[in-house]
C-alpha cells in the first residue's frame, strides 16, 4: 500500500485491488478502486482516502475534520478509528469502485501540476 501511496503522492492516478473487509459494503476485498491525488482542504466526512496514520497506510474513511489544525481523522467502515493524520499524509481520494464513480469525489482531486516551460 505504501508504494501505491507514493505513486499517488507523485501525481499519478492509480487503480488497484485492496484486500480486507474493513470497508464493506463500500469496498469489498478485491474490488478495483481508482485513487487520484487529493486536495485535503476539500475533504468531507465520508470521503474514502488513501492516508498514512501512525505508520500504516489505509484506504479508509474520513470520519472527522479539523481544518484549523490541518488534519483529518481516519476510520474504517466498521466504527474503528485509526487516528488523526495531517493533511500532508492524505495522498489520494477514491473516485471509483468497480467503475462506479463516488459522488463528488473527483471535484476534490488536486489540480494537475503545471507542465514545465520549454
């Protein structure tokens, strides 16, 4: 999951199949998900993000926001809170699961980097 997070952090759109049951029914083990870089300031409770919390990278829900301290709380879909993490450790947002778009998620994508001047 860390290698995927690095690719998203570097501006790439990534498709992968996470395993586990902590996000059922939103994401089932082996579902194809699409994750794009995110602007953390646009996040809302309920967004599915790729984030690093206490040394582990998760594809979990935003369960609370603290914009003044530029951090989000990350939880699974079964009520377990993973903890708080800074905006800088939120790498991407899940915009689709099995080809079905997540409503409003794409609007929270980070702007594409400017191409270099030649």
